[in-house]
């Protein structure tokens, strides 16, 4: 009986020792999984088609003192709160470009990590598109008085800071797949241009019809242009969904393939003055008392998909 108890006691001792060893090993593995890391990525992005919508506080050309010195005789032209309701839109095809990023992160366990990431993307649209639809006074003028009405997008770029959280799946050999989610804020810029050119033939200027100084207005308005070229920018918040797979080159270094889909907010730029408004300053009055500005916005939120190669170094 004593021998049996002794054997049983010895077995328990061995089992406890094994459990402690396994616990210490698990703790050591968990501890070794923790730590900071740095990563860099480089790849390409694909941005979907974009529709730009514009509107302004401009009024009918007959209310423009530069064009019609007798504007005060036209009903409604002396009311500074009475706009023309002019609006327009243009559509652009999808675009591709560069995607680059860098991040610093911390691994809490072998499965969970978090990071702060900076990324830059540049989508090269480089497209000129005719105004496809218009409202207010602009609609009627597109029938012949305005010979050309074009909008242009050069590039759309974004620089953003995101906070990301990742879940790593069990390693398959040297491969570790993962998924992640992040939210952030950044600055987006849009290379924008437009050109509105009126018919050089005074007889085609329907805006002047019925005015007491009709011929004068026809001559003043014929062949005039309205244009703007420059960078527009807006601060946008957004989120991203990320996935990929890493290949362990060593205990501290890995390379991998990373894919993401990023959705930012709707781009809006306001208070933009034209460089030329009907071939003069962006204002309605000679004394500058009624400046004219416009707003450009995207119909939907800016977004893009990206794929990149990533290198990660763990401290």
C-alpha cells in the first residue's frame, strides 16, 4: 500500500512538473511574441471612376457689370442674394497610381497586433471630360452660346494617418495570413481644371435677347472665357479593410503581400475663385463688391483598392 502511494505521489509530481514546464514554455512563447516592429510597403492603387459636381453663386451674365453696364435696369440683378442656381457635373474613368506606406506597431500576442500607419497614394486620372449635365442658366447656354465646357482632373492624392488592428492566423510553415481593420484621417488633393468658352459670334449670345442694350451685351460677351486651374484639397476621415500573408525570412524579418480597400469621405472644396470669369476678375461689380466663387464636390466618397509588397522588422 505504501509502495502504491509512493508511486502515485511520484506520478503526480511528474505531472505537475510537466504542467509547470508547459506553462513556462507557453509564457515564454507569448513573451517572445510581444514587441515592437517597423514596416514599409510599396505597391499600386486602383481608384474607381469619379463624378465631379459643381455649383456657384454666380448670376446670369446680363447681371455682370463688366458685360452689361446697365445691369441695374434688369429685374433681380441688384439683389445680391439672388443666384442663378447654376450647377454642372462631369464624369471621369478609373485611374491607377503609386501606393506607399510605413508603420510602427506592437505585437501583444502571437495573434493580436496594432499599429499606426502613414500612407500616400497618387491616382493619375489625367482626363478632360465635357460637362455632361447642367442646371439653371447653364443648361440653356450649352445649346450654342457656350461652345466648350470642360472639366479636368490631373491626379488625386491622399496622405493619411491610420490606426490599424490585425489578427494573425496560425502559421502554416513560414506563411502567416492575417486580416485587419483601421480608421484614420488625412488630406486629399485634387488637380482640377475647367474651361468655359463662349461662341465668338455675337448673334449666338442668347443671354442678351430683349435687353435695351442688346447689341452691346452681345459684343461684350462673345468669345469670353471662364477658367480655373489649380489644386483643391480637403481633410477627410475614413476606414480601411486589410488582408495579406507574411513569409518569415528569419525570427525578426518577414516579407509579404498586402491588399487593402480604403474608403475616405466625400471630397468638398468651397470658396474657389475663377482665374477668369467671362474674361475678367471673378466678381460681378467693377468695385469688387460681389465676388463670385464656386464649389466642387465628388458625388460619392473617395475610395481606392491597393496591393503592395511589405517588409517588416521586429525588434
